[in-house]
């Protein structure tokens, strides 16, 4: 089989099959769980990919849902946000695999999960966390989170000394709430502008995603829903190294693609590959030198 014919087969695949295969691929690229839980999840994901009929098995997805839920219990009270989402999505796949309209059931659940994820994310940011809208969250994260160091130095124009001065001061006040911003080393205007831009853009796109996926849209605007999700995943997970979260969202988006939307499916697959690339290759470190 040539690469071109393989690509055509992917684009022509049933949308629910493609969406769930992406979940299984994600579980192999980014295994979850500790100790004995991880090999069980990886083994089930491999089975689902190797056995053509397994991806449509309600038993397979019920088992993955149970293991994903157990992961949340074992990591309590500090499981990652997307640990819950994985359990919900696997449960939705198990339920969808038990009904006649499998593709329709999975698409409905995918839309609801994406919409609710961003609705609660927006609610947390604008109503429940006073340290987000005033830019404190990003002003702390940009200097305290080691994974953001290269991006911060590049985008904010901080030299090494200025960056480490900010980090040392923030880490003296680890809760991030009582950082004495008024007496801290001078913050370059680009750093303040970067934090403000990231705050505003995050609230804007997450609020727009919540509305786009939860509100009924006329058919001519459905592509807007997908465009927002693709832009969010391509930009967010290029910086936040949480590939598994991005892949789950992309899988849910694929589940909602109409059969004739070949180019849209191609865009989802391209962003899926992009998230893999940028989370495995230290492109920011290369740019930062």
C-alpha cells in the first residue's frame, strides 16, 4: 500500500473509527498510569490498533474507561485534568459502541465533552480565580515553570540575568499570591504585555469554544467550531507539553466531522502530528540557542 492510498483510507475511514484510533495512538505515544496500570492500558491500546474489530468493541472501551477511572482514584487528590477527560471519553466510546448509531452517539458525546471542558475552564478563569484575570497566573507561570523558560526568554525579551532574578523572587513566594510585584526587579514592557496577551487570548478562545460547541449552530457555521478547536490545539500544545490533553480534544473533534469533510479531517490529522512533533522535539530550546 502506498502512502497516498494509506492517506485516502484514513480520510475515508468511519469518523468514529478514526476518532477512537487516535485515542489508542495517543495512549501509546503518551502512556498514562503508574506501575502495573500503565502496561495494562498500553496493552489494551495496542490490541485495539492491531485487531481490526477491537476498536468497535464496547468491552475494550469499558475496560479502558475502568482503568482510566482507577488512575484518577489512585492519583487522588492530584490527578491531571485530562485524566478525568480520558475516563469520560472512554466511557462515551463504550456506550456508543453498544448502540445502533455509534457514530452519532460518539459525535454527540464529543461535542458535549469539548463544550463542557471549555465552559468550566472559562468559569474557573473569569469567576473563581482572581489571580487569573489580573495576569498573575501567567506572570508567575512564565518565570516559575521550567517548561516555559525558553518561550518566556524568547517572547518577552528577557536576558538570562533578568529571567533568573524574576524566578528567584517568585519562588520565594511559592503560592504566587503574595509575590511583591511592586518591589520586584523591573519587568520589561514586553513581559507584561506577553502575560496580558496570554491572559486575554486564553479567556477569549476558551469562551468562544464553549459557546461554539454548546450552542446550536447553523450548518454553514459548523466549520467555525472546528477551526477554533484546531487553532487552540495547534497553539496551546506547542507551548504546554501536555500532548495527551490535545490529542483527546482532537479525537473528539474528529468524531464530529462529516464524511465529506476530507480536508477538515486532514487538518485534524496534521495538528495531531504537529502536537507530536512540538512535544517531542525541543524547538524552543533550538530557537533560544
